[in-house]
C-alpha cells in the first residue's frame, strides 16, 4: 500500500457516507427518510445572506489574515463576552474553516506522536480519527454504569502522563446530554492542576431544551483565559444553520492560539473571506433564528421521543439538547451496523450506528429535519421491528414487504 500509516489508519466519516448514500437514493426517486443528518433544514439568517451578496457584488474576495479578519474576531469577542461572560483579546481568537478545522489545528499544536487525547463515550465520530490524524492515541472513556456521562473519577483515571488534552462536547453529539457543572468543575480542576488542555466543543451550546442554561467552562475556573488550559470551540454551522459556510472558531490562551494560527496559515491560509463576512453578520444580527431553531428542535424532540416510546423494547433517553436522540436498540439487535443497514434496506430509513460513536447496540436518530419525516421514519421503524406487524407497509406507490 503506497499511502502513509496515518492515511491507512483513517476511515471515512460514517455520517458523511450516509448523507451521500441517502442523496443517491433520493436522486433515484426512492422514498428515503433521512434521520441520519446533522444540519438544520432552516435557511441561513437573512443578515448573513445579504452580507454575502453585498461582498460578492463588490468583487473584492481576497485573502484575509490567517486567523481571521478583525471584524470576525470582534464578532467572536462580543459573542464570548455575551455567552461566556469573558472579555478576550483578538490574540485569544482564531477563526477557522468550521469547528472541525479549529479542533484539528488545536490537536496539531498540542499532540506529539503517541500522546493521548481523552474523551468520554459516546463521542462525536470524528474525534478518534482526528486524534489519529495527528499521530496521537485516542482514549475513549466508558461510564461503568452504561450512562452517557462517565464520572469525574473515571475520566481522571484515564488521564496519565501521556495525556495532552481532554476533548468534551456538551450538549453532546450523539447523546444530547448536557454535562453537569459538578462534572466539568472536577475535570477542569484536575486538568488545570496537571497541565492538560481541555478542548470544549460547544458547537450546540445554545441548542438546549426545557429552559436549561448550558454550563460554560469559564464558569468552572478561576484562571484567566491566558493562564487557563481551556480552549472553547464553536461556530456558526449548527446554531445559525450555516453548515456550508464553514466558519468556526477557537478561543484560548494566546500562546496556543498564535501557534494554531501559524499552523492554519500553512494549512489552508485563511477561512473563506466571503464566509467570514456572512458569519459576522449572523453573529451581530438578529438572533431570532437561533431561538426559532431551538424551539423547533424542542418540538421535534418531543414528538420523536413520544413516538419512539411507543415501540416496545426500545430504551429512549430524553435528549437535553442538540439535534440527536441516541436510543438503545439492543432488544432488537446488538449489532448497530447490521441494524442500521437492515432499516435502510427494508424501510429506507437512514440512522447512524451507535458503534461509530463508541456505543454498540444504539442508533442515533436526528430530529433536525422535517417533523413529517420524523413521524414517517418512526412509523416505518416501528412496523419493521414489530414481529406481529402486517406483512406489508404502503408508502405512496411503494410497498415495503418483510
Ligand atoms: C460535536 C461536533 N463538533 C464539531 C462539528 C463540526 O462543526 P463545523 O461544521 O463547524 O466544522 C460537528 C458537526 O457535526 C459536531 O457534531
């Protein structure tokens, strides 16, 4: 094999693979229901679209500083003050091509070959591969009680002399779990005392339900941003429905941010200037679209949970935020890849196998799409998993058979 060891250790993103497969099925006219997606169906905010058009018309679409324009940084600074209660300087801020790139450059900046990066199970599918891409060793921490949040002690037990960083995502993709303050306090305290960086992937942080307030990492430290080991990662993809714009950011200690910016300057140059301009408008414009999205997601979540709970044998935890419900399907099949393939083949419903997130026997179902798709998807799943169900199920002109 002519490719590098790192290349050979990386698999394709399971979720992107499923998106592509669902797209192909749709294009072929099949009545596929996509409950595997990770982007809202709503449009980008008008302010962002107008700003983008205005800049395009100017014809001045140029390189920007590698770490982002001053306007972009100022928007992130204001956002950080508003939602995290911390006043940071431009030197604490890096804009990237999505939170994905911000996480990658943070890992390149921190991890030597063989260093470990620790994260709880279930985890976002990209974390293990991102750690492998920089030559690091991913360390996934399971909760002994099978829950979606290990204890502080379980996390601490996994942190050793080789650990460079802990990677946390709350609200969590795929579980929808919001990590509690006690967990963050205990973990951050341990990491700061031991020189371990905490990378907080907050990409869903305003998409929390039932009147909850997300717990922020800066509420869990007395250190200044520069002295702390905390790095906040965020972006416009999820909250502003701007996935294709590819704008994310990192806020952290200035020495780390400077290094990340140097890396990014050689890696991709700068985040797209047009997208930065649009993202500034989204961050500074009317925030109503984020509130609307949260309310819609909460309605969809309620409907999905209600319908799933009508399927005997399914173990459903109520997501506290995000776009996802992570359900225990072990009563039907302990092999989640096989079960997801079965649902796709038999009833054309796309779900994501839990094994991709480190938890076998679970499936991730998204509720960021259309509520009618959610209803129809669960109707089909319920039918095919019911051993006493009818022999056929009609969907328009199509008839599914067992
Ligand atoms: C937990 C998590 N972090 C980061 C990202 C990537 O976000 P972005 O589109 O800003 O790269 C995603 C996207 O699915 C995600 O679910």
